[in-house]
C-alpha cells in the first residue's frame, strides 16, 4: 500500500516553477540559480552573474551561475 513503506511527496508552488524554468533556460554543464539562492549561499560559493532572462509565466529575473565553493578556491 502506498505510504506505508515509502514516503512520497508532491512539491508545488513558485519555488518549483522557478526551478523548472531556470533548468529549461540553463546552460549545458552549468548550475543556474535565482538571486534568492545566491543570497542564501553567497558566503559559501562563488557565483557568476548571467544577467536577466525571461522566464515563462514569471517574467524577467536576474540569474547567476554557480562556479565553485569558496573553500575550493581559497588556496
């Protein structure tokens, strides 16, 4: 029976929609993130500004590319 042995979750909302749109407009071999994600992890990672992109049903949004952890480049 579903739910007795394995938990299954459905995730909905703006966060999922934005993540889906970012993935659709992403670059090969790169991780593209929102400004909110960048702000939350700015102390731990280096980001490259990609600029504004148009996301369907969302509008223009500033996006960033994740480059490396700050620990990996501190040498």
